[in-house]
C-alpha cells in the first residue's frame, strides 16, 4: 500500500470506521478547545499584554498588575478581551489539531502492507510534529485576531491620543480584509509554523508517552487512568511546550500584534523581529509574560486534554 493510500485509508476517506474515528477526534477536540479557552484565556490576556507593551513606557509591572489594572479599567470581562475569536475558532482549530493528531497516529501505525503495529515513542513525537505544522494554518488567524484585540488597551493607555482602529473582533476582521485581503489573517504565519511544529511534537508526544508510563505503573490501560493522573501528564506536556519554544512565541506575538498596514510594521519578518526585540532588552526581552504563561500551562492543558481523553473514551 503506497503512502497516499495509507493516509486515505486511516484518515477515514476510504473506510467507514476511519470516518467515525476522525469524527470522534474532531468532536473531542472541539470540546477540549472550549474548555481550554474558558480556563486559559485570562492567563493568555496577561501574557500577550506583557509581551506587547513598550519597554520604554510600560503600562504593567507584572502579571498581577495586568489583572489588577484590567479589572480596574475594563471590569472582570476585560480578562476575556478578544475571547470571541479563540472560542469560535476552537471549532476549527481544535478539530484540525486533534483530527490531524489522530490521523497521524493511525498513519504512522500502518505498515506498507496495510497491517498495523504499535506506535513507538518516536512515533508519538512525529505525530505531534505533523499535527503542529497542519494546525498552524488554523491557529494562526485565530491568534492574530485575538492578539490584535488584546493589545488595543495597551496602546490606548500608552498614548492618550491613540484612537483604537477597532474595538471588536468583527471590526478587526473588516479592517484586516480591507487592508490586506484574504491573506491578512495569516500575518505572522511563518513564526506560527516555526513555533507549532516542534512545540506540538514535544507537547502531544510527551503527553502520550507519559500516559503510557503512568498506565504501566498503575497496571491499567491509558484510558483507565485516574483523571488527576491524566491532568498531571497533560500539565507536564504543557510546561515542556512553553519551556522549549517561548522565545519563538515572543517573536510570533510581536508580528501578530504589529500594524495591519504593511508600510507601518516594525516586525515585517522573523529576522527583523528577533533583531529589534533583542535590541530592546537582550535575552530577557524574549521572556516577557513568561510567568502567566507557565501558570496557565498546567490547569488549561490539563483540563483540555482530560476533556479530550474522556470524550474520546466515551465515544469509543
């Protein structure tokens, strides 16, 4: 069986059972995406605002200051600024993420003759890398619109004469398409791909490997692990994700929060973003917003992957 037929068969294009598995992965991923957004968005708001504020005239002194001032200026709902984009986008992004991850695992577990084999540790990391690359095309636009909305308050507080170009996700979408057409939402896509491919390899690969190791220790299958153990495996994977690629995420955020008008951009390429961010503060500049990011990693990823696992098991 050639590689193309292997992919079609085990992604569900030619087999009814395969289609059911893909549908299961997509639905479970969507549920997990909603869960991670509701739990993690306030942390993400703090991260993006710390990453994007001026080094010369900062608005916030740290993660707790972001929370305090956000509630003071915008009310508690300010912590969910821009949530419409990621919440709505989870239907697409998490469907792509876990649909691709499930299909990648099935493809890698299929021999050239059509028989199946057990996945190796390396296979899980390969599947995560494939998933990261594919999911970047869905996650990029979602992150872009979310980030553009989140930084409007920073610019307004940093400059009393600043007039927000848009105050809602719909307004942002209209402005982006007006200036840059259908490719506008993919601002910073290269950085998203460079971040997502290794990050998801580490994240999803580690999660699967840790689940297997815990299952061996408990003498059960990965599906039968206690919820708290699954959360621990997921949280560890989430921590490893951010520890491995956070400086790249800083570059991605700089590019995605940059002006939507090409002629006004400070960071038109990854190289330019790296040079200018380094000039602003050296290596520490690439770790702005690191604290809320790490604080978010365990609860948000734990809840998401636990949700995905439980829904998948239920549907199986």
